[in-house]
C-alpha cells in the first residue's frame, strides 16, 4: 500500500474507528510483525516490548503457529463445540490440564479475557448460590458489565457504566503502605497479611456477610493497575480467608499466564492455587481464545444451558494454542523469561541509579513495570510516561503503559527475547530518558 493510501486511511480512522479504543498509546502504523519486531509503514523496524499487550509470548507470527493456523483453516474454520466435536479443542483441554496448577482440569472456552472472567463469576455464583463477589481495588478484569463490576483500575472505565449488581472491594497490596514497612522501608509480610485480615474482617462485619459471598477475585500480579507484585504470603492469606468461609477464589491470569511470570501461571510462581482461573491473552499467540478453568467436580455443577457460546474454542484458535504450547516447551521459554527477566531487572536497576525520574522497578519474569516520578516532588508522572513512550518509539522501541495515572512504563517483550535485544531496547529507552531530561530542562544531576 502506498504512503498516500496509508495517510488517507489514517485520516479516515478518526471518523471510522471509535475513539474509545483507536487512539491508545503509541498507536504505531505497521505492515508486518515477526519475532520481537514490528515493521512500520515508515519502513522502520521496531523492537516490540509490548507483545501486543502480553499476547505474543512466543514472538510475533512464530512459523509453527502460522503453519498450525494454515493447516487448521484447510480443514475446519468453525465449531461450535456442542454441535460438533473436533480434535483441537479436546487435545487443547488435555494439554492445558497438564500445565495448570493443582486439579484445575476442566474448561469452558471463550474468545476474550473478559468472557473468561464472566464465565468465572457466573460459575462461582451458580455453584455457591451466593449473590456477591469481592474484588481488589486497582485490579482490572475486563470491560463487559460483569467484569467491569469487579474492575477498579480506573474510574473512567466505569463512568456512566457503573455496574447494576453490587460488588465489594478491599484494597490490593500496596508496597508503599507505611503501615507495614519497617525502618529500612522494607515490607514486613506478616504485618501486610494482618492488615489484609483486618480489611476482610471489617468488610464482613459492616458490609456483607461472608456466607453471601460467592467468590473473591484478583489478579495475582496487578497488571493494568501498575504492575504491583504482592508477596506469596499475602496471596496465601487471601486463599486462607476464602477457605475459612467457603468462598471460591478466582485468579485472573489473563495477563500473567503462559510463562509471563517465569512459570506457566502466576499461581505456580507464588504457590497458591485458586478454585477458578481465567486465562486468555498468551494462549493462542493473537487468535481470539480464552477459558474459564475449574476442577472437574466444580465444573460438573454447571449444567447444560447455564452458560454457552457460539464462537468460543474456535478450531483455528485451538490449533494456534496447541502450537503455542509446543513452542513454549520446545524453546524453553519459561526458563528464558526467568533468566532474561532477571537480566533486564539488573540493567533497569542500573538505570534507576542514574535517573531520578525512575521511581521503582517492579518485575517478575518478563512482566516488568518501570515507575516514572517527578524527580523533585517524587509524585507519579503519567504525562512524562506518554512523552517518554513517544521518544522511545522515535528511537525504535515500543513500550506500553499502566498504572492508575499511566505512571508506569509497561515492558512485556515476547518471552523469546534475547539479552542482546534487551540491551538494544534499554539503550533506546535510556536515550529517550536523556532527551526527555533535555526537553524538560532537568539538571544533569537528576
Ligand atoms: C488481567 C486482565 N483481565 C482481563 C482482561 C480483559 O481481557 P480482554 O481485553 O481480552 O477482554 C485484561 C486485558 O487487558 C487483563 O489484563
């Protein structure tokens, strides 16, 4: 396509595409993707540290995945499961059961993260016959009405769309909460857990009885809310509270799944197993697929007709997922996520020592958040992040953002990324930081 055609389409996009979505940052026009790179309309090759928002964990257009998609399309493009049966969905369920923690072995396949969450909430309510759900402030679970009802990462997502059904919130782990920091500023885990107990005690005392609560839902690592990593003991405490009251625990592993944290799922990274899990994003390398997962016994209490789908578990998407799982195993990408993730963290800590605008580095595996602050006030600086993202893009690397005010640079490269590519990307980020400092007249000492 000619540059003129592209310019015309870009201009038209303002009329044709809903602004609610089409202008997210950095919004780079591309013609091709491959491995860890996007190829721009401008003929420039961009290093991708977004993975299409944590989706292309095995790299863009991995040849094995592309091959599987082509072969599947030659045979079967549409299910729907229930009306017909096909090998890819049955095989995928079997293979997923092997890599999921505990006895999570039974699946309801859908198309998107939010649908997997809807399924999880519906399953929990149906099985327990309890009406309410408790979520954690700052978590994001999707944009359909049920998911939105438990999402509190940004109030703008709920503006004029407040959920009809009542849900309850308790605060997510906050690493800078002075109530559980010691004199060196380190988190005292036992105090953080005690505070969590107290939050739940108050919730159950003043707002909702625990026997009315079907489920507690949370992201095991806060994603959209700013890449906050709670201690394993804090997650274990959530599990313990649920057990005590017969409440089902739902983990939203839409973003953390498929090797992102260095294990198959964050549940394994932290050693805490939920009753229900929602998985999506990295499952099929970009094809629309997700699943609500529970153990067989729980899932059997969800009878025919209580939930359903036309497109969920599409045969081409399931074939892409099977190939994705093969690549994650064959190329040892979980190990790579751990090793290269640790390497990236080391390099970022060095950058943090040099640039006062870097507040904190939060990382587990290749799920990395770089908090940006205003060096004098030490306050979160979302405006700076937007500009730094633009400057980094000019250098040739794509990052995304997260945090309530967009104050965190989100770095989620494909799990196949190499140390050399991390070096390239972080060199480009460093140049962007230098330019930003020059633009904002920050003294060299900052
Ligand atoms: C943790 C989490 N849950 C749910 C969702 C919603 O997924 P989707 O956009 O596929 O509906 C997202 C999307 O970013 C997410 O990060």
